[in-house]
C-alpha cells in the first residue's frame, strides 16, 4: 500500500475519509528531479543513488509517493477542473527541520565571540553599512548595519520558526544619510559612495563535502578579517555528494582556466543546468515572476575582484553557534552569461550562489540579453563580438535562437495583436495608404513587406510579408502581399478608401475583387513620376528651359490635389492651367472651373527675369504633351481625395533600423523586427516639434520651434526640416516583461512559426 516516503509522515493510501485534502503524488519521470525531491527531504542521503534508481525503475507502478502536505500552494496549477502539480514543483515543507536563526552577526571575524554588552562596545568602535533586506532563495533575511561609526543603541532580535524564518534588526539614532538601491525583488539601503564593510550574501547550503585543499596552507592565506556569509540550511544531509557539481571547474580560488573548453566563450552552454544544480532552488524561486524594472541595475565585475570578495567571506552555516570557518574551495560554472559559484568552508559546509535570478533551469539574465538584442535592432553576431572583445561570457548561438523562438517572438506578437485590437475596436471608417518595400535593392530581394497606414492617424494598421520565389516577379509578390493585407483588414475594420501606387496588377485587383472600396492613387508617387518625365523632357533638343519649371510644375500638381475639395473637375482644370501659366498667361476663359491664377500680379521686372515657355517656344509642344497626356489625366481622377504615402517613408526608415537591408534574416525574424518598427512608429507618430528651451545657446527666442537645415538629394536645394522631440520606446520594457511571463507560464500566447512553412535555403544573421 503506497504511503508518503517522508519518515514520520502519517499519510498513506486508504485514508481519504480521515484526510480528504491530502493527495499522494507519484514521483516525476525524470531521474534528476527524483533525486532532487529526495534531497529536499534530508532523510535519504546514505542510500540516495540506490533509492533514486529504484523509484525511477518502478515509476510505472508508482509505489513511491510524496503527499501534498510537503508542497506549497504555489506548486499547483489548474488543469481544467483538476488541480495538479506544476512541472517544476519541488517539495519544501518538512516539519522536522527546526533550526534557530540568529538575525545579525556583528562579531568581527578576527575577534572571539563576546557577550552582548561587550559586543555593543565593540560595535561602537567599528563602522558598518546601511540596513539591508537580502533576498535569499525563498526566504527573507533582514541585515542591519550602518555607515557611520557612531551608533547609540543596537537592538537585535532572534526567532525560531518551522517553515519560515524572519529576522529583524533595528538601529536607532543613525547620524548619517542613507541612500537606497535595488537588488533582486527587495530593496537595499546602502551608501553608494563608500562601503566600509562587505554586505552579507545570499547562499544556499547543500550537502557537506570534504575540503580538498590542505588546511594549514589555506589558513595561512586567509585574511585576518573577513565578512560573514549568512544563509539558511537546506533540508539536505548525509555524506558528500560528487554528482551534484561534477561540471564545476575547481581552482585555487575559483579562477576560470583559460584552457578549459567549459568556459571558452565560443563554447558556452546553450541551455540550463543538466545536473542537480536545481536541487539548491526552492519552490518560491521557481514561481516568482521577476520584474523588468528600468532602475534595476546590473554591474560588470572582474573575476579577480570577485575572488577578492569571496576571499574574505566566512561560512556562517546555521548551527549553534554559527560556523565561522573560512572558505577553502571555490568552484565556478558558466551558463551563458550567468555565473554559479559553489563555496566550501573548512568544516565541509557547502553553499551555492548564482549571479542572476533563475526560473527553473532558465537564467533570467540570459533571456533578457536575447530580448534586448532583438528589441534594440541589433544582431547576435555584433553583440557577441562586443562581449568577446571584453572577455565577458555570452550566451551561445543555440540559446539565442531557442529563446527568441520560444519567448521573444511570442511576446512581440502578443504586443502587436493588442495594438491591432485597440485600433479595430474604434469601428470608424478608415482611409488607408499602402506601399510595398523589398528587403534589399535590385534582384537580390527575398521578401516583400506591404504596409497599410491609416491616413488620418498616420498609424500602421497592418502589414504582410511575402517571400519571393521561383516563377514570381516582384510585382506579383507585392500584389499578393497587398491582397492578403487588405483582405485581413476588410474583415475587421470598415475600409472606405485605399491609396496605392499605380501598379497594374493592384489596379486590376481593386477593380474586380474590391469594387466597393474607392481606389485612390498616391499623390506623392504621382509627383515623383511627373518629375522623372519632366527631367527626361528637359534633356531633349531645345527643351532645356523645362528644367527651370520642374519644381514649380510638380508643386502645382500637389497644390491642385490638395485644394480641389475632392472635386475631380476642379482638379483637372487647375492642373491644365499650368500650361497657360508657363506661357505668362494668367487668365484662361477656356477652362470652366478654374479661370485665372490665384497668385499676386507679377511686376514687370519679375516677368522679364522669368524664362517663359510660350506657344512659339520649341519646348511648349513637348510640355503640352506631358500635361495633357490622356493616361495621366485619367490617373488624376484617382487623386481627388489627396491621399499619399509620404509618411510611410518614415516607417520604412524605422524598419531599416531594426532590419538593415544589407543583412538577411529568416522569415520569423523579419516579421518580429518589422513588428517592432510598427510599434515604435505608432508610439512616436504624434511627437511634437521641439522648441527652444535655452535661448542662450540658440539664435531663436524661448519657445520657438526648432528646425534643421538639410540638403535633400531629390530637391538638390537647402530646406528647413523640423526637429521633433525625443522618441518614446517604453513598450520595449513591456515586451521584455511579457517574455518573463511566458517563461513562468503566467502569459499564454498562441504563436506559430511562419519560417517552418517556407524553404530555408539562405544564410541568415
């Protein structure tokens, strides 16, 4: 009859009436997790391996159980109507472990333990550091010190608890200023300018292990004064275990050997721990969702400086009295950018410290590095080269791609879908402007991105990416992407107007499939097309004077579309009037809706200096052919609503930041990086023009708008370009937080890879 494997636990099968809330859980299928469960009990250390094998081999019969009384509420999750254990649940509640906890150890390492009264006098002479709350595994330790040498009174309290340990220290009448910083999930009070003593460090004790170095030699090398290390004892006991930290590299004081491939920056581990290192973690550490806070700082520390710090640490193993033995063995292990250090004291007590918070076998820092690379538009190789040059351990190529596929891409997609849902809920008719962009110029393009923008709000509504393949031209690919994008939008929002370029395939599609939608042409592209025609005409024989009118004629077309009030007849007459204007005729009765120019009367001097193109000029017939072209006039009837995609060029510039055209990316990465550009564009589209705040540094007065003088290649003339306020990208922190929520299971988002459905025959970054 199965019963709970914990010695002294009364629960067994057949007691449902007596204990209705108790469930006997079978052991997991993984042998490492079985060993971890047994280690947590602290009762099977002598025959640990034998019992682990027996449980693993007899898993199907499930004769070995552990009752639910040894698991916290956070170890469970809801699966339908059932309440089951989480996959990474670890038992942490054992009533047999009762250890008295001393809150603060103010005894100097080089001094003997003295009475409280005498200790108070010693403390009056020794400076200390500010009050600190240290996050240690799943419990909280409050450590009180202060930065000034003058303390009038110190009160220290000690308590004993079965499953939790709370420690408090109070210091009254502190005469120095305190500043605060943040560490883990709690806050640390510390003097940021000068720390006079080392703080206490969070560790977790494991099995006792016998020191391998000579005691006499190590005692002679230890400093006479050392900082104490406080921790809680883990419910693990028994003989030394060699299987827990086999991948750790031992050194005299933890220096990572350059010749060891384990720590070669090119061969860093791409996953979590494959050993029992998770046996040093508790249930709370596995379920708490770390928060991405902008003020949570990370620091770069040199290895020799870390060794200097570990060199002055003392054990503080929780026995009575606490262990004051020096650290004699330091073992280090790298998991991407995370460093794990295992310390062993002179008496064989062992403890583990990680440089980063973890969830299960995943380092939070490694995940944040992966997300930051993508969210800033960087690439793995560039970032890897920076870290390699600095000799900083970095995540592997495999880890980067696994994390971006499992966490970062779903988080980006989740943020984009929320953005689209907000815009779709407005239920207002929309006028859209669409434009396609290829990932690289010329015939080497692999992807076409078609983007739809709301003309009113200038926000990106949706985009579709199509891959060029054999048998498809660039025009066909762009039309296909346009069709999918518009079809998706028509089902969600009310589309009244769509403005595109004059591509024939798109015109045919709009005339057949989307008849109810008003198809407008892009005024900006029409002006560019007119500019090219006029430039070509000016290079003909005796037509050089046309070049002087190119800018004026294209501006006239823009003005005509802008001021026609959606009246096509008025638009056509305004456009045709330019042929009279260039001939110095400013009244024209032949036109019905627009019969004279609206500019002021020109002076005789202005008329004399202007190069007019009259009816007798050789270039007049060439210019008239362009202005009165039948196809061109027919296209003008599609620009009456004055829709253009000029603002989409700003978005395309933003895309180039996240997805440079000189680099090739797989489809999933192209979608994610384009999404980031769309999110950034939508949040910064309403930026105000910057104004002068310090008149002493500018020729403008206070509050005047700022402009920048530029020389555009297209205009080939100096122009004033407005300078806008700085951009806002706070949504990147939300995406990074969503990555952690997906890791912990708090956020569930259905995301599927698009790249798996496409041929992968390119080299990517």
